[in-house]
C-alpha cells in the first residue's frame, strides 16, 4: 500500500508541474490595499504548498484526536 501511495504522489506531482509550467505569464494579485505583479507559476506553487500544509495539519489533528479517544 505504501508503494501505491508513493506512485500516486509522484504522478500527482508531475501533473502539477505540467500545469504550472504551462502558466508562466505574469499576473496582478490584489489583496486589500496591496498589489503585486507575480508570475502565475509562483502564485500556483505558493497556493499548492499552502494547500498541502493545511491538509497535513488537518490530518495531524485528526490523528491526534483519534489517538486520545478511549477504545470502544
């Protein structure tokens, strides 16, 4: 099962790279009063990393919560 998970992660990583490198143009990002001109590649990688971090934190929280429950 671990090998399957590793392959799936690798395939998803390659697909993410293909999508990211097809989007190299610059885009304007506006948040409240700030504005930045960034390559879309940077924006996509930043949000993909943020999503992975949030997913990992949620998974860790669920594992910790499950570990604290008494056996049924």
